[in-house]
C-alpha cells in the first residue's frame, strides 16, 4: 500500500476510535450482590453477618440478586446468573436465570422478577443461611475481570417455637 493510501486508512481508523466513546473496544465487568429481606419490597435488607431472632411462627425471607456492569464495555448478549441458598448446609434453592442483553456500563439488572420471587420459610430452629450468587458462570461474556463474579451473604435467624 502506498504512503498516501496508508495515511488515509490510519486516519480513518484513528477517527473511528476517537469518536466511538469510552466503551469502544473495552470489555464489560460483571459483578453481583445477593439481597435478602424480611419483606417482599426489600425495604429492610439483611446485612452480611447479621443475627435475627423471632419469637414464634415461621418467618419468611425474600432473596434476590443484582448484577452490575462495572466495566467500560456493553454486555451485548444474554448471560446466566445462578443463585444457591443453603440453611445449615442443606440446599433450599438452586436455580439459574437468563439475563437478556443489553447491560450498559454503569447499569444493573435484578433477578428473579415477579412472579418468581425467592421466598424461604424458616423453621423453629437456629438457621444459618448461606446465599451464593454466580454471574456469568460459563463464562459467556469476555470481561476485564473474571475473578469477581461471585457474591455471598451469610446470616443467622433464630426462630423460637
């Protein structure tokens, strides 16, 4: 290729890169946060390491997972998120959800959506809850950081009989 043609090609490539925006050529970075609440509206989130006590009846705990794109690039295809919930080591819930594209940088999505809310009824014992989320476990999305795709939440709920 002669010099003037080469210069034109390089100038066009540079112009495309300079005007494409911050996400051009940059990968996304998916992270997650497990949520648990004593209400289906999630006003009072249960913090990691929290101990709760109830004086009778079987309380319900609602769970969900939030997936964030903390990278510079857009997620442009469907990915998967898995949620595992254990009580005293026994699996209570284990399910995966598809999360449809797009997911732009700085944006988030939440699963599960109504009417698939995850609700756990706790028995009258000491309940050691472990909730584990895994976003893009396959992995289907090439990310800037593949090591931050899991999230956990641990808490204890004591229920008197």
